[in-house]
């Protein structure tokens, strides 16, 4: 439990009393000046003022009271942000209705009970402080509280371990909890259990998490968004996410994963977006994406994959493979793919005729900055019957391109610049289509041979 440092207050009071006694004794016999002014009493008064402010109160904490904050009645907003305070005082005496309370950007090290402010409170922001502890009764009475923002503090997972002291216990309306950039550490022993089973949004990014035990998230059956990005996770148990049947968004980007086990997300049948970018993934088990019948967006860029994992979910619409230095080939993609992004892959030399043979809905293609990509088959995108409407093949190593690659009349935008296009009869068709904006940037280079 944390609270006001009564010892500090007591010490200050004692200090002031001692100052008064000493100065009173010293000034009992005044020394008169020639002008008749009593020197000692005046000096004593000045000394008392200086000692009271500098000596006794110099290191006292600044308190944050509702009277110091800005209250907006129309929005029921109590704004106590950026006040530089380190303690919460007199919030139990506040009587006006508050739905949003901002304590952002102060120097709070502990969240103490909010008292009567809780009656109508729905949104609480305590981000950008130095909070390391939360009183177990801090949110008592906050029956309507649905969002708590605790980003960029110093909280550890221990705060939520003990059900008897868990400050989130009893918050039946809580749907959003953000703890990004704290010191939470490894997720073990079900820290987020039934006490907050109503959660729909949980942000645990940048918390130094190295391990996520298989039962640490099981009870969050209503969770829709989970952000575990920018941590130190090296591996995941196949049943880590088994209870998250409502999950629609999962971010594991910027971790240290090297392998995805089978059935990792088999229980997440409603998952729509998965971010695995910026890891060290070189191998994906064939069953890793099994059961993801609703997945629409997959981010696999900045990994060590040599080829696209197979099979991909047939529901996939958007695939991002940017900054994959070892990517050598593009396998068969899903039938519902709408957009593809493959950039800055130094090992990609060719795109074969079968890569997109099954993608009847592919409309947006970004394949750029692959400095060794010299060949794109004329059958790659389905030829004149393709659905491509936006095409960016800029800054690759392309020297030629077939007119039969796509239906150019349907391509409304993109970029073909930055390639060393050979000026020969095979590219004569580009001159004929020079009136289209897409070809305005194409520079044909005459071969030296």
C-alpha cells in the first residue's frame, strides 16, 4: 500500500515549531537602532520566513488536488496533467461528476484511492509518470471505469499477481488496459486472470517480456486486441493463445522469435490481423497458421525467411514481406489476396509464372528496391485477364517487361522508374503507351553491345 508520506509532513511541522521557539527566545530583548527601530524582532521575522521556506519546506512533495486541476463541465473532464505533482490529495472530497480524469505527465510514483471521483469515471490516464505501485483500493467504487492508460511508468507484473491486492479486481466494466513501456517482465502464473476477464484491449509492448507462459492469458476470453510487440520473446508455447477465441488483432513484432510452432494460433479463429515483423523467423511449421480462417492481414517482413510459408490461410487479403534480406522466392499465394508488398529483398532474383496464378483479386502490387530482381514472368499476374490496378516495380534490376504482364488499360497508378530498361524491340510497346502516366517515368537505356 502506498500513501502520503506522513513522516515527511511531521518532520516539517517539527522543524517549523523549533524555528519559532529559537527565534522567539533570541528576540525577547530587542536592540533599538538610532531611528527607534527594533532590530531583533524584524530580523527574527525575516529569518523565520527564510527558514520556513528553505530549510523546513525545501524538499517537500508537491501535492495534486482537484482544486489545482481544470474542470470542464460539458465534457465532465478533470484535467490534472502536467502539474508536476507527486501526490494525490483530497480526491475523496470532489463532488462534481467526472467521466474522464487525466493525471498524465506528472511525477506520481503511486496511485492512491480516487474516492468519490470514481462515481462516474469511465476513462483514466496516468501515463508518463513514475508509477511503481497502485494501491489495491485505488479504483474502489469505479464501477463504470472502462479504460485505464498506464503507459510509460515503472509497473511490474507483481502488481497484478495477488488477487487480494490486485487493483483491477472488481472492475466489471474494464475493457481497455494499456501498459506499454513499463517493467512488467515475464508473464507467468496467470497475472491477467479472471479479475479482468472483461478486457477487450491489452497493450503490453516494450515491457522486457522474455517468456509468456501458456496459461498467462487464458482467461481473457473477450480480448480482441493484444499487443506484445517490442519485447524479448524468443519462443512461444503452442497453447499460449489457446483461450483467446475473440482475438482479432495480435502483434508480436520486434521480438526475438526464430520459429513458429504448429497450432500456435489454432484457437484464434476470429483473428483478422497478425504482425510477426522484425523478428528472426527462419522457419514456420506448416501448421502454424492452421485454423486462421478469418485472417486478412499478415505482416512477415524483416525476418530471415527464404520463401513464403505454406500453406497460407485462404482468407488472406494483404501480405507484407518488406525488408526480408534472405527471401529468394514467392510461392503460391491465397485466392483472396488483394495487395502484396515485397521490398528490399537482396536475394530475390526472379518472380516465376506460378506465384500469383491463383490470385484472381490481386489489385495492388508493391515490388520495389529488390536490387537483384531481374525477371518477372509475363504469366506472373495473370496477363490481360489480371485484376491489377496499381503496380510499383521501381528500383529493381529489371531490363525488360512483357506487354502481356497485366491489362495495362486497367492500371491507374504505380511506378516503373529506377530500372535499367533496355531500349530494344521488346520494349517498343512502352513507347506506344507513353501517354499513360505510369510510363512517363520510364527511361529506356540503349545497350552498349
